[in-house]
C-alpha cells in the first residue's frame, strides 16, 4: 500500500497471511524431526504448508526414519554377533570388551539390558535448524 501524501510504502499483512508465513519460515529440519518424534505424521506436518513443500517434508522424514532403522538394525546385528562369539557363561565385562571399538556401542548396551534404543537413536539424529526447503531473508518475510 502506498500512502499518497508521504509516498511511503507500507506492507499490510492479514492474520492468515502472518500465520502462513510463520509456519513456512518456521519449517526446518529440526522442526520436522521434533514433530515426528512427538508422534505426529507427515500428513500432520504438511497440513498447514503449501503443496510444493510436502515433498521436502516427506523426503526428510523418509531419510530420518531410514537412518534410524539402519542404526537400529546394525546395532541388533552387532549385538547378535558379539553374543554369539562370547563363551558360555560370559560376563558383562567380556561383552564390554567385545563392544569397545564399535560405533554402535551406546545402542549395544541398551540391547544387552533389554531396552529399546529406538528413542535415543532418534534423538541422536537431530538435524540442524538451518536445514530448510528454501531460505528466507527479512525482506521476503
């Protein structure tokens, strides 16, 4: 809007436009990861967004889930391999020695203790808040 007397330009934003922009500007990898971790679906996350952002959310969610599954599957395989290689009547210290060099060590001990490492694996995958489908400046907000 242009004010005729002063010639100044003013940008008028309606409440629905502001809410839309807030959702869009707030869209980043960490937000998608947090919402998935809270149990929300991809459809829930995509609902307030324009259609052109849905593929980005779906792709990111698929990558995060695939990475979590890969880590969990790898930990289960490694755990099984370690247990199979230990002598009968083995002690926790022997397991620890066998697992010492593994990058999956934190998850191995959860499996050893009968715990599901899924939630902690998910937390370890937290992407950067800088991961965005598009980049905005103050001028475009």
